[in-house]
C-alpha cells in the first residue's frame, strides 16, 4: 500500500509457512516452479535477457550473472496457458508466476511435474499482534529515544530559497546543494520509481524538462489494469515531483537531471498479497533495463483478507518475498530505497515489508527541524538489525500536486525519494564506487552514525561531507609521515591530502609482523591524523607504517 499517514488502526496478523500455491487475491494465485529446465536462455549469453546497461552495472561492480537471473522457463508458462491459466506476472529470481484462476484450477497442477504442488493454502489463524511487538525492554528503549529526540534540534543548512523555492529546507537539511553546486544533479543516472499511479505526470509544468529532454524513459504497468498506464492515483506523481521537479525559484527536486522509469505495481482501492508479486515483477524489470537506483514508497503489513497479513516476527528480511526480492536487487548492484512506513502512531508501530530487507536503505521521517516525526515507523527488524537506516524530511515536505501547485505533505513516502535523489547525485559523482560503498558513505556522514537507534537509524546524512574528486581530474598522491621521528613516546601518523574514503593503518616490523592496526574513515579534506598511545609496547627498532585507502597504499619507515 502507499505509505500514507494513518492512525488508529488495529492491525491483525499471524505467521505461517508459505505454500507453493499461495492465494494472493480472490482470483489469483502464486505458482512456484521446480526448476528452470528447457530454458531458451543461458547464463553464458545474458545479453538476450538483460540490457547492455544492466550488464555494465554488474560488470563495474564485479557481479556475475547467475542461474537465478534466467527468465522463468517459457515452456512452463506456455503449459500453464494451455491449461487455462491467465499468467499475469513472473519472477525469475524466485522462479514463480502469478496467475488468475479458480481454486479448482489449482488442483490441475498436482501432476504437472514442473510445479511445486501443495494443496490450496489454508487460511491462517488470526491473532492480535500487539503482543507480538517485542519485549517490554525494547519498547522502553524506543520510548526513551523518542523522548530524547523530540527535544533535539538538528543543525539546519542553508539552501538558497531563490533557487530551490519551497524545497530549500528539505534539500538544505542534508546539504544537498553541496553536490548540486558542483554539477552533480543526477545526470546519467537511471532511477526507477515504483508506485501506485502517476496521474498528470505527463502534463505538469515541473516535469516539462523531463519530457523535453527524453529523460522520462518509460512508464510500465504491472497491475491487471492495463488500460490505464498512468493510473488514476497521484501518489506516484507526488513522489516523482520531490525527486525530479525542475522549477527554479518555486521548487527543485533532489535529482533534477536524472533519467526516470515509472513502474506501476500498486492496485489502488484494494489491498491483497498479490501487490507484493506485482512489486517484485517491477523490481526485476528495473534490474533488467539497467536502473541504477530504485525508490519505492510502498509498504505491506495488513490486507483486505486478514489471513494474508504479516506479523512482526516476519520482519527478518528473509520471510516475505518482497523483502527477498529487495535484497536480491541490492545483490545485483542497485541501490534500493524504500519507505519505513507511517505506523509509528498505530498499534503496529514497526516498519513494513520490504523495509526489513537487508542491504537496502529504509528511510524514516523527521520534521524541518530534524526532529523525529511521530508517524514514522520504528525498528528494529525481528532479528535486531538497525532500521530505519536513515532519515530525511518527511513532514511538511514540498511536492508538486496534480494541479501544478506546490503543496506540502507528510509521510515516509516523501522522505524516501528526497534522499534517493541525492544518493543518485552522489553516485554520479563517484562512478567508480559500488552500491554498498555509496551506502556506507551516506551512513557514515549521518548525524547518528556513532549511536544509531530504532527511530532515526543512522540519522540525517550530510552530503557536504562527501566531497568527490571532480570527473576528469586525477587524485593527488598521498603523503604519509610520522611525528616525532624518531618516536620517543606517543606519536601521530599524518596522511595528507585526504579524501572521503576508508583507511587502514598498520605498523609492522621489517619482517612483516603486525604490531598495530587501525581502521577509520577520512572525513576531512585537510588530512588525517591518528594519535598512537605511548602505552602501546613497541620495542626499540625500525618499523614500517602503512596506510591503505581506496586509492592504494603508502608506506614509510619510522624509528623508535
């Protein structure tokens, strides 16, 4: 469902073991296959099922094409069609298909040999999940953080209102203008927006340059409503405007020069498990066309059929299929940004599916002063990983409405594309970095990095701390030194000039025995200083001091 702000809903759920034929809507089922035999495609010729751009993204990050990337076997799909099933979507990563049929039709699959057959999934027992929220200790932990953070005022950076208009606060809070001012506005990055509808996105003034320059690459629908590609819902339009609007003086998006593909997966007006299957199909399509980044402001916890509801113990990143797919997308080199959810004020309180997925960025919400927004869904995951990962302005966030006016709204639906756009700009600036390296850079810049919690995660990023070298320029060599030299007691290792990247410092004997190790992160341009405590027991003699960064290794001698 779209991540709206909701309140007063008692969500019901229970846990169950997924079956091979799962009813995902009143007339739709998920069918899982036993294998990918008789496949027309091979891993050795991926260009026939993955775009050149998708292959380049993987090649840059050293990611191999695997058996799971092969499309579902066409002969199995054809067999289903011949048996009277309407095939709606498929998942190559999870080797399944979503079909429309009757319960009686499912029984036909028992003896096919290529379908993992089990009887039609029984209804789940329903229970009140308020008792499944976690321990009293964890609830107290979250409450204490909420109380503390409600009084905090984060530093507010100044983005020029004359240029950013009503988006000045939301971009300035993360110092996004530091990237934009250096020319990094998302150019060349392909962002997939997965949502429920993009009504009027083809005609609003804020998207003029998007259409005029051909940067709106495609819009594709993964719901049965194939007659209305844009959708009658404007939630996706609002989301797109936060990231792509180009109206200087009125509103500027966080990645106004990026390229976009719009993917509809949400069936507005009803809520069934099938929407997770639609979402998975959209994610896999984004991978296949070579999207660099996915932003999705959708989340799933409760459905019209309460037997399909999720429960808190499923938030482990491995149980829900949408969460599995989100993790698999990250493993293929994309950055996946998903909304935490807006259930902070409800009995559910926690993040939704697929926000529990590993290796994706789950985004929570703060107000314009950097204070936790009470509606923003909390972590941790069921297996106690930090979620949300980051936070951005999701209260009174500026967006372009369907009338072409600039409005404000609340929700992690809005904080997610806002942050996703700046991450795309950062990746444009650091094209040699892998997706996990970019994610690490953003987390390390955030104001709660040293003390992440279940409300802010690692906090609000500061993109001025991530100062990439301008494209086309070469990095200056490092100078490494030790002072004083000879070493008498405590001493300091200096590295200059420094960039924003990881650093490992080792001190070794001439024979190679390591006597000291330090791992850190360079966060300033003017150099890196490491004080070494005099209490560390170095015997007299010569040592090799080695500094290794992303750019290479430098070694100097030091005498004690």
